[in-house]
C-alpha cells in the first residue's frame, strides 16, 4: 500500500514500546479515548490481537480486538485523521479478518457510534449488518451504539 509520501506497512502485534504512539492515534481519533492502562492490560491478554499500520516507524492506524472461540469482537478501528481515505482502514480490516479466521472465529462483532456514517459505510462494505442498538452507550457526546455482525466464510 502506498501513500503520497511513504509506504504503509501492516504489522501484527502489540508491544509495550508502541503504547505512546497508540495513545497519540487514540487521542486524535476518539472523544473518549482508551487509557494507556487499558492498552497495557491488552499486552497480557492472550485473546487480544492488534493489527497496526506503520508509515516508516510511526503508527498511523490500528485495529484491535479479541477472539474467543467462534466469536471475535473488534474493540477499536482508528486511523489518524490526516491519513484517512487512503485505504488504510481496509488494509487493517483485511489483515484483522484473516487473523480472526486463523483463530477459528466464525463471526465478528462490533459497535459503532450511530452518527459515524463513514465507519458504518466501511463496515457495511465488509458485509456487517446491524442487529441492535445500545442506547446512550457512548459519552462525550452521548450517542447510541449500533451493534453490527458479519459471518466469516
């Protein structure tokens, strides 16, 4: 994958030294970002896995989730605002789905802000379908979460 300056490399794995860069992405992308402690706890979670997008040695996006038996949950999909619309999220999701299948997942679940039409469109392009709503799930600002699922073949 290429962008206008440097190639984007997709890599697997969360490491302690990546946490400061992940926090930068997290804070740039979300109004209610995860804490460093939350990411740190993921380091020792055998069910969690992360797919990272690097521009050089800088993390510009990631997908993190957890696979347990036949189900995989996506916790976060994030790409720095200035790096969006370059296919990075799609490259991350492609690798995430491949890893989920390798881990035996038969379906992938996620929740997304009801007003995040760009993300909903991306997920629908991967075959995700809404199956429910969590009222006022998100804060800063308060917003419903749309629950989505896709079956892996």
